[in-house]
C-alpha cells in the first residue's frame, strides 16, 4: 500500500511539472555577424534554449541557433559550418561549442583593451549607485 501511495505521489509530481507553464522568453534577434551583438545573441540563445527547449536534443538546439544566424558574411560562415559538420570535418556536439565558434569568429579582437577603456571612462555622474556598480562590474 505504501508503494502504491508513493507511486501515485510521484506521478502527481510529474504531472505538475509537465503542466507548469513555461516562461515567456524573447527569441533572439537574427545575428548578422556584428561584433557588438555577439554577446547579446549568445546570451539570448542560451536563455531561450534553457527556458523553452530544455529537454530537446543538443543537435536540435544547435540547428535552432544556426537558424537565427542570417545575412551577409555570417550566412556564408554558417553554410561553411554546416558543410563541415555534414562532412565530419567539424564536430559540434554541444551548443556551447557552437557559441565558442561564434565568439571566436565574430567576437571582439581585443576585449582587454576595450574593458580598460570603459573603466577609464566610467564616471558615476547623475546615475544611481546601483546602476553605476552594475556598469562597473560589466566593464571590469
């Protein structure tokens, strides 16, 4: 009897988890290869896939991310990556590996110099303290 009660309780918990609504999450904007948008694109993709595609296979998540890479030079890069994956000359088994390739190809060249410049130019001015601290942490 105790085992049946435990089994019923476990099934009820699974139903609650399955019926819990997923949070509304904004889909990422199309990524066109602009260096200043790489971090935002990767972060938005990561948040969306964790919130909405949690249990989906990694290969499907990679395909989903690649769908949002469109236009100009980045389209050619995507085509090359897809061709290399299909030939087996490039292995991208985890979404984080794809993000690393995107950051390598389209990310900043000299992140340290940019951050040093941001810190040098950072002034609190009329901003509230909390906002200033967050900008300082981002620049550091």
